C-alpha cells in the first residue's frame, strides 16, 4: 500500500512562517565566520545521513551502523568533539568571528536526525529502486539553502531571496515542474512500472519540510531558545510576502462586518496543491507566490479554516474532515497529459457524490487540461481566452486589467441563481460580478443522470473569445455554474482572479465580488 504522501508525522518539521521570521533576524545580525561554518557542518551531516539511507535502500539492507557512526564522528555527539567543537575552538568567545552560541552540538544534531527520519518515512523507504535518488534531491536542496544563509552570514546581510529561489527552482523545476528533481525521478518510475516509487507528488510537501528545517536550524544557531515546535497544522493565514509577477495583494484587508463564524470556528476548506496548481495560498517564491492568499484572507476573516493541502487525493479522500475542496488552475507540463489524472477524477467525483463540496476554477490556457474532470461533471471543453468586454468600464472602473462584468439587470448574472442571492437575501444578494479574462464553457448534452445545473454567469449575445487565432461567438456560454451532483455540490468558475486579490486586480477593486465569493462558499457549505 502506497504511503500517504504529505500525511506523514512531522516530528521535526517546523513551523515555516515563524522560523522564517527568525531566520531573517538571525542573518541580519550575523556573527561571522563561526556560525557560517556551523551551517556547513549541518548540511554535511544531513547529506551524510541521507547517503547512508540511500546506500541501504539500494542494497535492500538495513542502514549500516558503521555509516551512521562515521557521520556521528565527523559531526560530534556532544560539545567535546566533532565539527562544531573544532569550529568553537577556532573562534572562541570574544574573538572577532565568535559564535553566537556555544555547546549546541547535541541540540542541532537532534534537529538534523529527526528531519532525516521524517524524510525517509515520507519517501516510503524505496528499497532497491532508482527512487532512492529522491533522498539526494532533498539533501541537495538543504545544502543549497544553507549555502545561501552562509553567504549572507559572512557578509552580514539578509539572505538573498534570489539565491533561495534558485535553490527552489533546481529542486521543483519552478515554472517547469516536470524538470523538478523529484518529479523527474517519479516520471521515470511511474505507477505500475518495475521500479515503481513508493510515493508520488512529494515535491511540495518535502520542499516545504526542507525549507522549514533550514529556517529553524538557522534560527536556533542564532538563539538556542528559538521555538521550532512540531508542525501541527493550525487555523491561520501564512505570512504574505510579495514576489515578482502576478502576486497577491498583501495589503488586502477586507472589512467583514457580518462573519459567518467566529474566527477559525467554521468548516475546513482545503486548497489543492498536488496538481502543480497555479493558484495556492502560501507565498513561497516567484514561481509560487501564493496567488490565492487573498481568497484565503477573506474566508479566514469570515471564520473558515482555510489551508493548502499537500496530500494526494487517493490519501485525502474520502476520509478528509474538510467540508470544501478547492482546485484552482491545475497544470500539467506533459504535452498530452491531463492535469487531474483519471484516478484522481474518479476519487474526487465519488467523494462529491457522497456529500463533498468542490470549488473548481479553470482559467484560460494552459489551465484547460482537465477534459476528464470536466466530462465527469457534465461540462463541455473550455475555450482558450476571452476578449475584453467593452462595457467593463461601466462597473469595473478601477480595474487596470481587461475584465468583463456580469449584471443582474441584463440577465448575464442569473438573478434567480442561489449564489447570486446568497443565504439571506436581499442583504446578501449581489447585482454585478466582475471577472478578468478567463474561459467559457457549456453544459454537456449528456450530463450525469444524478446532476442538476444552475447557470450563474452567462455571456451576453455577441460576446467573443479567442480560440487559437480564431474569434469565436460565446454568447450564451457560461463562466460560472452551480452543480448538484448526487449528495454533493460543485461550483465551476471559468476565471480565478475575480475570486482572490492579486496586485492591482481582483476582489479589492470589484464592489461585489467579495460577497459573491461568500455566497458561493455558503452554498457549498450548506
């Protein structure tokens, strides 16, 4: 049985946002060469232990105790011998390059050992397969990240975000996830192959674990009392950090005068991150800047427990305690691949039919590679990208990007739709909803027998879209539909920007989109 990827017990995985804030402070008051060299000791021990495990996995044998003993000898087991002890002797207290702290061999050794144990557990002990190379991918990421911190420490400056981004891209492929270190190994050894990997989809959870580990080590080298508690998921927003490109508006602060629940008292909403999703909550890098942070910010303030999900559908469903699952702009880098594979489609649709709720967001190309999932929901394929609505400026005057506005008065916003009126009309009713380009779709002529559909956003007659080089009439097609499927519910949106707050466009510049999103979530929550 394949081990639940992303569901492993993070015995030493660390609270990323807190540890990262400690890291910045630690590097800003760099102590000099001593602590820089200690970071080198840490990545050397991490890599040495991971290599011990890889060698054992390659041979199908228990880990060689002599290999572990050699790693202990080099690093040390207490403050009397080993790598830290040698450095502390060379840079005694009071010297120009003195250490921030002394006698911390044992505590940092424990951090490293627990982290390596978590990595091996997460990878499922890939015995006698090439998948054991995954352990080296993790070691290289830790090494690259710590080198960034070493350079900053020696120069007495904050760590260079470009250096951290470069390490991340080498590990996860950045905008080309198929080139990521773990993904390329998984693609070479797919399910059903002779050397099938025990786990798949490890890039995000293990990358997050490695970054948290590095952040905590750096913090604890500067301050042994730094809290690096076990990573128990709690309700709360990740820190919003502005990167380059299409990024969240970190200044977004919705005014919620009528929350649905007390803070964190509402149902759990999970935002999928296992399908290279373009929209996720947590800001991590230029390639993954947390474009759905604004989505989460509003719903958190309304009272929901909103989190990224790093767990594969086969492991998450059907036993999840989440009420709503969000899939926002899943991606697939293979030319003929599906962003949501057939097995995940079956698992997901079964979960919905049994009472689950899904918010599915599918934007313009390249986020349209979900034909299998759409067919299972009774939705015909999407068009590529929409042309600007010439009436956009009438209701979306502050929008700096092209947009279209669906209005109750002309029927493009279906005034009879439940999500247009909300749970307590007229107070919760909306009269206009704006979106930013996106896609158009229609209801299949042969939908599932247990499905019913309520169009919500309908393109006006004469609306057009680009499909390749052609212009296509999309009048009467949809950009939003509410679906009852078995005992569950689905809302399909053909555009993502109107449901979040990104820099210069989104809910913060559209008068009624916040209430509309709340209405959609309330319907899925009902």
